[in-house]
C-alpha cells in the first residue's frame, strides 16, 4: 500500500459522483451527539424541580439497598425489610436537613454580636490600604462598603429561607422514597430478568449502583472524620460555636471541590472577629491541612473507583450540574457524572477511549466487569 494511504473505514471520498463535497459521517455523528446532549441538558433544566429530588431519592435508596438484602437473608419478610430501609433513609434525610437549618440559624444569631469588631477591622484595612499601600481612598471605601456585616446577615438569612423553601423538594423526595419502597420487594426479580434480556444495561446499572453507593458511604465517613478533627481544633483555639462549625463542615463536605471552602469561611470570620487575625489564620491552616491530608490523600485510596474521574472533570461536572439542576446539582454532580459514564461511555466499546481522557485511572478504560450485580454486597 502506498505511503499515506489508508484502508480504514474512516477514509471517505472527498466528492460524490455529482462533484459536490461529501460530509464526513463521523462529523455528522459528533454534531448530532452534541445537539442531542444539549437538548437533554435543556430538558433536565426545565424539569429540574422534580428530576433533582427524584434522583437524590434514587441515590439514597441505592445506598441503603444492602440493608434490605441483609435483612431478607436473616429471614425478615421482604415488605418489612423495605419499610425498615425507607425509615432509615427518612431518618438520615431529616437529620441532615435539621442540621443544616440549625447551623444556619446559629450563624444568623452570632453575626450581629461582632458588628463592633467588624467596624474596627474595616477601619484597619482601610487605613492600611490608604496609608501603607497608597491606594485611592474613594476606591477603597467603595470596595469595603460592600463588606457591611448586614450583608452577611442577609446572605445567611437567604440561605435559611432557601432551606425553608426546600420543603417542596423534600416532599418530592419523601413521595419518591415511599413509591420506591413499594417496588423494592420485587426489584431482584426485575433485575434478574434484565440481566437475561439486556446484559449490558444490567452491567451498567450494576456499575452505577456500586459506584454511587461507595461514593456516598466514603464521603459520609470521611466527612465525619474531618468534622470531628475540625471541632477538636476549633475547641483548642477557643472559637465559639464549634459544634455548629463541625456540622456545617460535615454537610458542605458533600459538595465536591468547593465544599471545603464554603465550610471554612464562617468559622474563619468568627475567629477573626472573636480572637484576632492570628486565630483566623490558624483556622485556615488547620482546615487546609485536614482537607489536603484526609480528603485529598487518604480518602481517594478508599473511594477507589467509586466515580473515577479526574479533578478537572469533577470540577467541570460541578459547574455543569449546578447550572442544570440548581442547588441539588452541587450534591448530585458526581453521581450524575457517574450515571452518564456507566450507562453511556463504559458500555459502548467505541466510546471507551473517552475514559483515557476523563478517568482518574486510565485502566478504567478496560471493559467493565460483566458479573457485577446491583447488590454488590457479596
């Protein structure tokens, strides 16, 4: 074969019989795929008010499903086991919502107590910028005026209002869990039939269930560990409301990439006003060290291939799903990415090359394990 020629199926003639240029079929597939993806994202955004809570409910039930199989193996009737699992999910959901509302309420209550300290800090910053750095006083005044403590109180109040308005979303989650509880006793039989009829789809669902369960469990365990160390460190430094900051740190841990920063800002601000800049700096150092050591070095070793995407893809998925699904999209960013990866990329041999670009471990581009089941508790 002459150099430069190829017998690949990708090689297409440049012109058809009439002399008009032909379109590359692969180009057509890419364009259609991008257009279809955009249409799907627009549709998801349009119906995000019920899709996001429904998907969260599915995540919670998948995570708790091994409890159902364990109770059935111990002789518990399947319907009673399903009820116990749903009650456990309800308890966790109520505890997390109550913790979020309580922590935000406590923040709103403590911020006005440091108004005088904030004004002193404001004047010190303004004096340093003008007298030491020689910056324009009018520009500095305009910039610092946006840091009025009442703005922080208003922001915290809006968060609390958003938590209150989330009752509608919680209602959707509760309703979804109730109906999924009714379906749970017959789920094994349905999945068994799916394995026979559509083995690839069964494998994709199994991979997703395994990954999402491991993601939530590992994130919860390490979130608790980080929160406990945060509370101990803040108590040693004498920062007020250490339990509040511990709960807030635990809850924001579920937000990938930026959750650590969100959980850091309130205790750092209170430490600054209550104890001075040295303590505030210590809070930043302690939080950063704990986040780096536990969540960046240790946690990925236990998380394994739960999601299996690079940090850049993780951050991009956070931005994407937050814009599509709203607030819940920040919590569901990685599970949504895992769903797409498991059911679209991993199952299509022609798309597995994408894993070499997005997977945290390039070995994930290898074919999936066809023997993985929905309940990977064995």
